[in-house]
C-alpha cells in the first residue's frame, strides 16, 4: 500500500525474499534513503532488496548505455526487522544478522545504521553540526561526513543495489542499466543477473538469464518432451529454439567467455556489434550491446523504380528493399509480343500478356478473325491459292511475296487441299501452304512395301503400280505391330488399324484384392468384379456405398483413419473419392410441404422448392393478387387495404390491414357502460372487448362464520374467500380484543371465544430513559401472564452525547429546532457550472436522483450532449458518489453513470438550495474577510480548520506498518465509517489520517473520541509514547497540532476535556458586527435590535412562485 503522491520505485513482483514497496510521501526521494542518512536504526526502505537511491533531478544525466558509478553501500541483509518498514524473514524478529547467510548475493551487506562523525581529532565543529543540514553533502560509505583538506582515500566501488529500475526509452539501455544496478532478474530462478554472471540471451525476446539456469531448463524440457533435444522453448517468450545453450558469449557473439571490464557495457566484448539487419545491407555500427539493433541511419543505395525511368536515394531505414517503389507513370515496356507497349502504371513484376486485339488469319487461310495478341502463335508465311476469303488489303504486307499472307493461328478445320494428283485431298489439320501442291502420299514412288512393311511390293506384284489409285497388296506374314496394350498384333498383314488383343493375361479386379485370367481387351471391357461389399460412407453422410469390388475402398479407409487421428490437428483434406459420391436423389420434404428435394443426395438443409405455381395467389379480401408464375410455397401477399370483416359487437371496425383467417382482428376499443362482475356498480368508459370489469370494491358479504365479511375485491358470485373451506370458519384472523389490548391474530374460531393460551405476537416498542433508543419487541402476554417482564433499554454513549449537547446548547442559548444547517454537499465546480444553465441542469439533477433511488438499476446513460454539459455531469457524479465515463466520439459522445460501493445515498439538499446557501455565506463572509485582512494574520484561517489526523510521536525503534496497524486494529474497527491510513513522516513521527466522513466536523469529533482509547492502547503495546490531534494537507505537511498548552495537559483527558483544551488553545476570533459562522455544530448569534417586520404579499399559486424563485 503506497501513500502520498509519489510512487515507489518499480520492482519485480516475482523476486523472492523481497519486502513491500516503500511507503513514501510526496517527496522525490524515498523515505528509507532519508532515514538512512539520519540514522534511525536502518529505517531506509521496506525490504533489503528494494532499497533504492534516486538520482538528483538537477544533476547531470548519464548517457544511455553507460554504467552509473554507485555511491551507496550494498543493501542490508533481508533478515530481521531492524528498520522501520523493512520486511525480514519470519523467524527473525530482531535487527540482528541471523538470516544473513541466506542472502542472494555473495558479498556481505553492511548495516545502514546511524551516521557517524570523526570526533577522534577533537573537532568541535563536527559535533556541533551533527543535526540535519540541507546543504550537507551526500553520504559516501567509508568517508567522514565533515569536509577535510586531506586527500580522501579511494573507495572500492560496488554494484548499487539501491538504484531503481531503469526507465530508458530503448530496451538495450534498460538491460545494461538494470544489470549494472543489480535490478535485472533471471526469469528462471528470479535471482539478480550481475556483471560477473554468465548469461544467455534469447535472440527473439532478448531476455537474459543465467547460463546455468538455461542449461537446466534445456535439459529438463528435452528430458520430459518426446521431441528431439534440439527442440526447446525460450523461458521468456516461449518461442521455439533450435540451438543448444552451451557456451557463454558476448552480446554480439564474437568473444567466448568475455571478462567484465570496468567502463564497458556488462557482458560486452567492446568491439563493434556488426550484426546484420533483416532489411538492411549495413551492419550495426554500435558497440557490442544487448537487445535488438537500432534502425540504420545511413543512406541506402540508389534504387530505381519498377519501370526504370527514375532513381531515388533514401535513408536505409526508409528504403524498401523488398517491395521497391513506383513512380506512378506509364510503364511503356514492350509486352511479350514485342509489338505493343504496356499501358499500366509503373508496377512490379512482369507486364503480363498482351490483350490487344489483332486481325489474324489461320495457317491454312480458311478462317480469319480478330483475336488477342497473346493467343496468336508464331507468324509463318503461307501461300494463298484462292482459299482465303479475307480482305486483300488486310492480307498485303511489304515483306511478303505476291499471294502470300501471315498465318498466326491454327483453325479446327481440315486442310482439304488437293494433292498434285488431283484425286486425293490433304487430311491433315490446319497447316501452312506452299505454292506448289503436295505430292500424293499414295503415289507408286512413295509406297514400296506392303502394309506391315516387311515385304517389298516387287516381290508380290508381277507388274509395278502405275498410279495412286492402284491397290496395295498384302503379304502372308504376321503383322507384329505393337498395340496399345503393349502386345504385338498376331494377325496376318493387313491394311487399316489392328484388331483388339486376344492374348490371355492375369487381370486384377477393380478393388485389387483378387486376380482373374482373361483375354486382353485393352481396357475396352470392364474389369472383373469380386464379391466384397464396400462399407464406406458416401459424401452425403446418410448412405453407405454398398457396391461390390469398389476400387476406392482402401483410399476411403485411409482417409477416415487419418481424419480420426488428426481431428484436433487442424484443417484436413475432405476430398472424397469419385466412387463415394452419392448419386441418389435426396427425397426429403421441402419447406413448401408439397414437394420433395430432387437434387443429388447432399449434406445440410435442402434448397428452396424449384417448382412454380401457375395460379393467382390473393389475400383474404381478394384485392391484392400475385400473378403467376410464383415459387412454390409463396404465402398470400400482405394487403394494404382495410379489413372488411364486421365486428361481432356491432361497432365499426377498427381500421387495419387485411389479414389471414388465423389472425384475429384488433379488439374493439369503443368505451361503453358495463356492470362489474359482482353487480354492485355500473362502470363507465369500459373497453367493449373487456369482459371482466371490476369495480375494485371489497365484496362485503358475510362469510360462513357470521363474524367477518368477505374482503376479496369485486369477483364473480359464489367465489368468496371461504368458498373452498368446509365448516363454519374462515381464513381471516379473529380480530377480537385480547386482555392485553391487542387484536387476536389467531385464525377465526367462531363461534367460540378466544382462549389466549398462546403468547401475543403483536409488536410494541420499548425505549430508553431519554426516548432516543427504541427497540421493537413482542407483547408475549397470555391470559395467565398479562404483564410479562421485559429487558429494560439503557442509554448509550450517543444518548449521553445528545444530552451533553442539549445542556451545552441551553448554556449557549441556542435553539436546536431553529438552528439551520449550512453544509453544502457539492463542490464549487458543480455549483459554478449549475449557475450557467439552471433550467437544463435541474432536469439532469432530477435524473440523478431517480437513478439514485432505484436500487435495482446499476447503470444509466445520458443522451449525447455538449462538452460543457458533460463536464457538469462528471462533477455532479463525483458529488453523488457515482463513477462517470464518457463514451463514443463526437458528435455522439455521451456520459455513462455507474453505481459503486462508495455511493451511499443522494444528497438531501438540492443544487438550487445550496446556491442560495452559498449566496448567504458570501454575504456573511464579507465583513469577516475584511476584518481578517485588517488583522493581517493569515495563520488564523489555518487555525480554524478542523483536525483530520492523529500524530504518533516517539515511535518504537524498528516499528513496521504491519505491526502498527495490527496493534490499532480494534480501535479502527470501532469507527467503521472512517477509513484510516498510516504514513511515516521524515521527522520520525507517524500520521494516522482519517477520511470517508461526510463533513470535517464529524471526522474531527470521531478523532477526538478515538484519541483516549488509542493513547492507552499505544502505551500499553509500546507502539509510541504520545498521541496528538493534528491537521495535515495532501502532501503530508503538518499544519498545526495540539501539542502545546492545554493539549499537553489534556493528553490523558477523555471526552469533552480534550475538546475544551483544544478550543482554549485556539486564538479567539475578532468580534465583528455580524456573527461569523464557525466550523462547529453550534453557532452563537448576537442579539440584534428588533426591526419592523414588513408583510410580504401572499402568492396564491405557490407552484408558479416556486418556478420564479428557481429562475432567479
């Protein structure tokens, strides 16, 4: 718990054997350090590992990355409670060194006790100046506190354990400073990482740990995991690591086992870092350092834009080495066709294909059209023998011969050009044409062998073939041409294609589980099927395959097994085999309810019905019609015409739209006269549709008992409250008067008299002698004991206080009935804003009070408003005890209110009333302020402020805050409405400050009543020697106390004696013409001469008069 405005230095919460934070006040220096220089038994700091020294803010700042030279000794051991606020081990209550052997650091720690002066030489000035001195130099261990002319001996510098954690902007500097100051903790063992420690640094999060700790971490993780030893995770960021932590290196990795050299960065080799950057060609120029390298500040190389027209040179950190940059001009580069230029904006990568349409002719010349440039093939010159039907002007080209054109694509037509024989035509696909016709492939000079190619025609024919029409004879040898199945054709030499293979071979079934001997059929006949049934589930999830010899059954089993094994590993491949795609019809009912789904069986819901309705769909009245065709399942349209149905009561129909028969018409709203259900009264203005009209009067009929009447409100005849009770009794209480005077609460027992055998349970009240306390009790009287004995109620301390106040008011001639309360529960800011717009802010105040009175509502939101209105709501919420928050950007920004535990109730006074009170106070304060100015005593105003704290003097040596709060816990609990906070002052005194009371006067009275008991408890437990009332400000400056005068005499006094003593010590106010309101409960008024009372005119309309006063 940190008190005051300043915050304690930041420290790691995970460190072991650590105390709590320093409870510092508003000063920039920790209280522990200041007490350490004064010598109060080691009160500096709250724990050995959290002592710190903050540097002088006016002094020079050390550059980033340098190690500050410490000027304070090592911190005290964490054992014992030798210093105030210093947490030691639990088993060592004293200030000794029993737990010093458990210290984290290897070097001994000195005790921060009293400062000493060099008095051996008899220097009187040193003893004379032993007190506090503002200009005194900083304390240095081993040196005298007085200035000497001799040369000071050199003091061996040690690592300062009192320095705070670094607040540098960059991570490397924070790591260097924390290691140098002993504030950097190992994330594994939570001990400090020092300059002489061997460390390992993570290359991702830059966390530094002890080398021994990370080696144990590595061995434990690899021993417990099933992975390889090279796979482990960083203890700081949990990132996967690949390299084993084996060797201690410097930050840059150049030197192994670097030595700790004074003046260098901890664990640095002193060389240039030279680490490569991810997106920069320049290495790091800094000295070997921890953490990431800073951004490069050098100029990068010249970089051309994507199109190469412009060149730019920027800083290396601003240069985009990965993506490059664009000049946003037209690219202008040649496209892959080599004819057209790219018209895109300067871009990265290739320009892409050419989409420019170009007139082109096929190779054979039969087809010509415009096609994109990218779809053209190579341009080849072709001869036009008259087959081209394109325009001649578009075919002409300067670089071609006559009757030639450029062919750039192949059409799908057959060439069809006659050979030179004039009998056969070319059967090839589109190709380029030559000027001369192609030689006929059936000419005798080209065909010299039989169709199988084994026998020359000269051996078969007696006379050679004369022309291309002569047939080609066959030989008697086997064809032996290779078939598609890989076998050789066994037929005799033949022309045309070979017949299917008829050789026998082993053919496997479709699923591959069995093989069968069959004739080779080159796959033209289905493979044989085995009798194994496939049980794989189809893609629809509803059916099984159920076919025999499924070729994909094995794949389906593997797919299902992989899916079951990796169901938690992430997305998997759900591709289903073609054989396991369901081809059945779905057959489920569609939403229309008339048809079934005719799609292929599928997962999930079916689509809308695809059928159509070819009939008109009309509303109930028939005036709104949907013309066919309409989708199946279309509901009747919504009709905008009025419903034409008649009301059964005869009244005109209420105007409403036409609707279906299953929807009722609106109820008849006409008001008529109807008799109530009990028949006593004729009710007017009853809705026509309402059948159960009730007058609300009690029934009043006598019940079966004959004593009571039915108290049930208007009801149907025969439904009285005793209708379901058998006998002559009812459920109402008896009601007859008992002997004690109370009504009998027993159930009706007519016609028998009351027995009075049970104690009377009627409630009554007993009071104390002064009638203030009141307690509710039961009568408990019976027929045999009409006056039972009861415990008397005694007056408490509050009753006595009220009696004393009444006597004091009588003595001061004050009438408590006419005394006015001038307390204003609102801040000055709220009242000032309220005066700017009274009418609007009154409405906001009403909404606040409605929200405060509703116990079920915890949140309230206002509509969007202006900033000055939101400021008023925030100020008013603070006065009410609400939490307020502004949400949403302008112009929709609004204020939200939240009820928190600090909200008790709304202020009893309104803002308008408080404004009038402040105006009256301002008028009364004018003469008092002038008299105070004339008196010239500014301290008088401070003397009038009430006390708000208790001052504990001469506390026990080594006292901690926990011990003090534990000793005074019972006294604190006696005042639950006041919140107490304990703070140590630089003057070796303790302040117990109270807060939470509604007014300062109530807080002062609570402290006055608490002081005697707290003084006795403090002396009995030895916490302190004296307890006084004091007034402190927000910065813990003691403005005044009651130590002097009557306060000393009333130190042991109780009750009003302390108040009288405090009042006597205050200076008496200067008498003025008008009475000055004092900050107490009672005010003495001066008797004014009687004035003539002027009669004020009486307003007839008081509401209008009140509105006028509010407007004023």
